[in-house]
C-alpha cells in the first residue's frame, strides 16, 4: 500500500530531523525542511505566533537551544497520517539563568510534501496536534 509506505517514510523523516536536532546537527535537520517552511507556535508561550522559512525556524529554535544548558530533545511517539506526522517529544535542559531543570513535553504536527517538511506546528497537548493534523484521539 503506497499511502501506508509514504506515511511510514514521513515518520522516519521526522524522526531523523528531531534526532539531528537532539545531536545539535542543524544542517542535517535542515536537509528535510523546505526553505519556505511555515512554523506555527501555539504553546502558550512568548514564542506563540507564525514564522516563515529557515530564518523563522531558527528564530524559534534559538530560544529553546540558547536559554538552556545541555538541551536535549527526544521523540517519544510518532503517529503517521498520510502527509501529516504527529510527534510527541520531550525537551530536557537546565535554565542558564534560573538553574532549574526542565522536562517539558510538547506535541508537533508536521506536514510533509515531497519528503520535505513544509509546516511545523508546536502545541502543549496531543489533542491540539491531532486536530491540526486532521486526526482524532
């Protein structure tokens, strides 16, 4: 089944991107990200809003990666839905100013076209990510 194979391939693309971020290998992650990607943050944070392109993506990621010492991200779950992938991730780090340890779950909805991420949405809850991807719990 071609649709199933495409869904699985998209899950692997998202996994590789997030693992590359986790290693700090941004150039490897960017290989699978469309230069005109749309980034939508709905995480109830100062970052909430819409961003465009690799520069917009870098703006969002920079806040996460520069505010923390030893930042790590791991993927815990990935649900395929055609051109959409919903991913549950966990972010770990220590605040550079506060010294507080963070262990924050987040949910991503990725939309892929021709093996490239064209939209990334970031949410606090699985339900929001599923709805963004047109899925139900």
